[in-house]
C-alpha cells in the first residue's frame, strides 16, 4: 500500500506537499470546508493527477492531515492498493425517513464475494445516521465491517456536502466497498466523556426527535442545565452531549444535538433516542478526551495485531470545541500508539459510524474518536 498526502488551498498546493500524487492511486480521500470542497480547481487538479482513482470526501468541522488539524483547505490522501479492489456507490436521500432505505440500497449494491469493509460518508444534516447504519447492517453479510461518519459544517449546522467522483452534493450518502483477502481492517471507537447529573427516562420521542425526559420538556430541562450556555443552542449542546442506554449499562451510546425547535420544545439528534431508555448529560475535559482517542487507537491496534499502514480518524466536532487549541493532542495520542510509520487522515464530524467491536454491527456514535486502520498482507 502506497499512501501520499497533500493540501490544496485557494492559492494551489501546499509547498510542503510532495510535488505530485501517485497516478496509479486507487482511492483519493478529500476532506475540507464546504467552500474548499466546492472549489472546482482543486477537484480538476486531483482528477488530472489521479485519473483512475475513486474520489470520495465530505465537508467537515476541521480536517485531520497527519498530526495537524487544519481548516479551510482540501486535505487529500491518495492510496494505491496492491491487492485490494474497490467499488463505489451513491444513494440520494429523499429525507431523513429515507435513511434506512438508503442504507439498504448501498448494502445491496456493494454486497459481493470477498467484501471486507465498507467506508460510508453521509450528509450530516439530512440523514438519520442511526437508521442509515441499521439499513446497511441488515443488507450486508456477517463479518463485513462498516465505518465512516456524517459530514459537517463547523459549528454552523447550515450546509453539509458529500463528494463522490463529481461535484459535492447535499442529501447524499457515498460509500466504498473494499474487496480482497489481503486487506486487513482494524477498528476502535471511544469517547472519554464524564456523566453528571441524574439519569432520566426518555418518556416521549419520535426516532431522533426528543420531546420529553421524565415527562418534562427535554429542551427546557437541557436549557436549565446549560444555564448561560443555553443561548448558544444548538452549537453549545455539543459541549454537553447526552449518554443514552437501555437496560444494559455497558452498551450506552452518546448523542449530539443537531437542531432545536423552541416552539415545539424538541431537540433533534444525529441518531435515534428510544422511548424507555435512560439518558444522562455528559461533559468532557481535554485530558479525558485525549485518553479516549488513545484508547480507540489501542483497540484498533489490538484488532489488527500491529500498526496499520494508514488510519482514517473521524472525531466529533464537540470534542474539538472542548479541546480548542489543544485539539491536536488527540491526534498525537493516536500517532503515539501507532508510531510514525502510520499515515493519518480524517475529519471532524457530526457523527461517527463504527461497531463496538470488529465483529459487531455498526452503530452511529457521537462525541467519539473513531479509528479505522488499513493494511495489506
């Protein structure tokens, strides 16, 4: 596997980048701000340098390029696989209620002999990530891992885009299938948030729209806890995600707020919140989140049995808001686990897609660091 990385800005390629990308690359990952992703010059240059590659990417809340976190660039990673075959597919979303069906369409299109892994990038505002991953897992054969994330737009929650071999589009899900017995994939996903306050019962919700906790207005209760932060909703809610669990205390998930409706007193999350489940507010510190990133990398390393040649990192925008200028520490923590021989790339998202373990079905997570390691043997 040969991996090369460059950054495109409005002025052209970063001078610290290699002079050219590998023309034999099979896959090009491109992550950037909405404006950088829409710059046609960058896409034209990429296509000219890697004419046969699948070009996939999305808008972000920050680009991960090596151990740096950068903004307003197109961070590019070109990968030339020696023994792995790729297949790409796109699904348009008619709306959030189409997310499950879109996941099934993608799974059916990619299913085939020697399918090992699926990388999925979704619109971050018009998809129900929980339903999307459920549709994918129900249509894919056992043993196929799925990872990826929801595209982002900083902390603006305005417009998100997904790119697949053409101009970036909204209301789109793009996916890559990886085929071949020589590909090894390791996965790790971990948060590092600390719960606080009482645990409450979800007494009314409709899929990913939460109405009531303990028969009280969920939004009103959230605003009470946020205090001075309440005026900054929904962005400020990223600092205080919601931990949700069923009867199994070991299988909780974290949900981030994507939008609020003050008239209806509701909160819309990136994934479903089920009635009868238990919810509790969470908060983070930089040290705990950095330790969580290291734990995700360690899980990935353990599942592979060695450091990967390339690792895709998808971390939540809420983590970046908490860590601020120290955000690169979580990327460095991943690098410290893998060592300098692993190339790192990725983005800050509105949701992360990964299984709890390599053998399980994918779940939508929020506020985690998700690490997917790739190697060929």
